């Protein structure tokens, strides 16, 4: 038994290690890599794994852990604030998509002549659900967590998980079973109420007791026990395991154990989610696909198209921006893992025929594989259309407005510099090479020109031959130095000021004769250090003098180290010596300052 478990583990791990990096290298994302790995090792590939159902059922626990961690990020107050999108956008998506798909299924009875309106409604409800695991993983990979896309997508997914409860409860009614389902629904609602009440009063004392034991690994054990216990309890009541653990996470979101719980659960979540994606790939019935290729492909295309269009329309009705709603539609257009649960339960109630159920499961599985591809195509489409748009509106945009100052790069750093100059009525020309940044800034009234400051013709067109100064604020050190050299060679009258990201860039600028530069992290870090001294009891005036002395001495040390800048080994030794000298000099000078300003240092 042990050897079998180890053998299966080796197969899964090897498949993931090989397939996922290849998919990432091709730009397909990790999710598609896991799915392809599952197809390869599954019953329709190399047949290395045969018991797909058992593994799929076990791997669903990855989704459970994912929802628990999401719940930890959402306290009840924040969840209440999201009630509008959850009930409006999420509820509208489930109801409208279910009814539309059910109507289309009824209209296509030539494929399945024996289908009834009850079967069609079950199909509509099942296909209305999206994959929580895939959608949230994609949102995380794309960095959309805090964006409009991520928030709207999460609201829809959360309502879908909640909607699974009444969907399962209504199956016996549709099958003609009658009132027993309402008893089941009462048990379900009672289980949720018990979880909320018990979680509020019992979870914190439980973890407090575990922490007081002093056994560190016991906290991880307790965290897993909590999640597994709630999942099993919810499952025994016919509820979604993921929904139960999500609610538990919400209850613990404001507790003092939140961060420790995240640390304890995170490794298991990533591992089991990967296993879940592999299992979905293994579940794809390629035999059925080979038997009915045209019907299945058309069904997959129809599913993602219908869901995508309905999601886009609903998102537009709720005022979501164009790019965000198209991203959300692509991310949620696939079928979901809860469709497996719903269709299996419906089959048990005698609602769906075995052939129809198998057909739907293949369609759902294949639709899950389309999401990374859709996002990849969408990204290329946005890039191409935006490039075409910017070429029409931004090309040859720069004109000589006879500026006193030229700013290159208008990100966060450049905007602060620019706003200070604008406030003092200084005539400025701003150059920026990122079209999306230009479009964004122009919405707020900034006159920003499109162009690459490393091009001599562009600098001439911007008025560099008449301007008094150029401030280089781009975040690429190589580009900064390229503009510096260009300006020194062709526009010697320009006073060159530049952004330095670290001491290395500062040395490069000094070696090229640029005396006016700002180390972007230095000033902020120094200010925070001054605040730290005050918080530790130092008089604000004394802390301000300490900051000024440190700035002066560090600048001196920076210039003293310039001759050794190209000799890395000697530089490291000299840096350590300079740091010791700096500390000694600082200590002596501050003692002298205290003697001269003793009255100011009293609190």
C-alpha cells in the first residue's frame, strides 16, 4: 500500500515538474500545464494512473483550502460591503445564465431527443457555474487580485458557491421526490447557522489553547483539523465543503491567529490545487471526444461564448470598465468543478441519462482548458489594438513648446517632480514612452508627449537645444545613462539631473560628471529613520540634526568611494571601512552638537 502511494506520488510530481515549466515558458500559464500533465498520465494518455474518480475527489480539498485562505482575507465588514456585487452581479449571472442555457438545450433536442425541461434546467444550472480553482488561480497569476476584474470575478464566484446549496436541494423536487428536499434544505441552513455560531464562540479559544501548549507544530495540526473537520461536516449535510471553510475563514479574518493560519495552510493549498488541475486533465474522456468530436467542440465553444457574452453584458450593466469586464468574462467563461458534483447528484436522482452526463463532463473538463488560451489571445488582441491606436494618436506627437525643463519618464517618481515644477509655474515638457501611461495621465489633464528620450531627433523636437535643464526620471538605469551621455554630447548647455535607484547608479552618474541626482529610496528611508528615532524618545530637533548629519556624511562617503567603483573586491572592503568611519565620525560630531545645542535637546 505504501509503495503504491509513493509510486503514484512520484508520477504526479514528475508530471508537474516537466509539464508546468514548459507551459510557463510557452506563455500558457501553470494551470494549462497541470491540465496537460493530467491528460498525459491519465487513462487516455500513458495510463500511468487509473483511479481518476478517487484522486479527483481527494484533490477537491485544494479548492477547500483556497476558499479558507480567501475567507481569511475578508472580514465580515468587508464582506457586507461587497453585498451589492455579490447579490447583483453574481446572482444575475447564475439566474440568467441558467435560464439561457436551459432554453438553448431545449432548442437542441435533436442531439438528445429524450431530454426534458427538468433535465435542461439541471444542465443550465450546472453549466452556469465557473471553476473557482482555475479562476482564482488565474486572477492571482495575472496580478488582478485588487483590481476591478478580480473583485467582480470574486463576487460572481462567491455567489456561485452559495448557489450550489439550493441547486442540490432542488434536485429531488425536479425528480418528483417532493418534500424531503425541504427537510434537507432545513438541515443545510441549520448547519450553516451552527457553523457561524460555533465558529464565533469556539474557534479563538481553541487556537489560544493550542498556542499555550508551546508545541509549535501543533498549530499546523489544529489548522488542518479545523479545515478538514468543517469540510466533512458540510459535506455530510449536503453542503459545499468550500463554502463552509470560506465562512470559517471569514470568522477568523479579524483574529490574532490569521497570519499564522495563512502560513500553515498555504503550502498544502498550492500542492493540492496542482493535484486538482492534474486530476481534471485525467478526467477528460478522450474516447468520447474521438467518438463525437464535432458535437463536443461545438458544445465547448457554445458554452464559453454564451457565458462570456452574458458575463460581459451583466458587467456592463453594473458599470464595470470595458477591459475589466472582458477580462472577467474570459476568466469565468469555463465550466466549474461543482458541475461534476451537480451532474453526478442529478444522475443519482434519475434526472440525466448516463450518456448525457458523460457528454457534459467532457465539455466541462475541456472548457477548463480554454481559459489560459483565451486570456493569452485576449492579451495579444489588446496589445495589437492598443498599439494601432497609439500609432495613430501618439506618433510624431512631440512639439517644441520652448520649455525651461524637460522631464523624461512620468511614472510615480516623475509625477512628483513634475507637480512641484508645475506648482511653481515652470514651463515643462514631459516625455513618456509607455502609451498606456500617457492615456491614463491625459485623462487627468497632464500634457504628456509620446516618445523615446534616447532618440536624438526626439530631444531636439522637444526643445532640448533651448531648455535650461533635463530631469531623467525613467526607472531603467541603462536608459538613464544613455540619455545622460546623449545630452552631454549634443546639448552641453543642459543642466542634467537624474534618478538613481541605488548607490551603483549614483556612482555611474558621478563618474559621468552628473552632480545633481536623487537616490529614490535614500530620502524616504532617511525620513523613516528620523521618525524611528523620535518614536524611541529622541527630541524631534535632535532627530532632525541627526538626519542632516547622516545625509552629509553619507554623501561624502559616496564620493570618496567613487575611484574604487570599478574594483568590486576592493570596493567591498572600502565600503566596510567607510561604514565604520561614518559611524565614528557621526558619533563624534553628534556629541559636539549636543554640547552646542544642549537646551534644544531637552524634551
